[in-house]
């Protein structure tokens, strides 16, 4: 799992843990390190100091990532 340090985005995700929160209104990703989910989004897990986005990984790759402080 890739760990992306972005305290501002983490605060936003802790109050609104949704896929859409990762994007600006343009729409562009709010952090350039966020990988494309190879097989689609499986689930989002909210933990006290991180929000994890789990990739289905149906093409043999797992691009899951976590936004951390």
C-alpha cells in the first residue's frame, strides 16, 4: 500500500471519507501521488490517523493507497 503524506487532504477525508473528496472542482486530483486504481475501488477504510483506499486489483496490480499526516 502506498502511503501519501498530505495533512490537509487527510483532514478533508476524515470529515468526508468519499472518493469525490480526492478531486478538485476542475476535476483534478488534489495530490499528484495518488495512483490510478487498476481494478476499481473496493472499499474505503477510515482509521484515526489515515484513510485507506483499497484497490480491487483485478489485473494483477494492487494500487491501494493511504492518505496520512
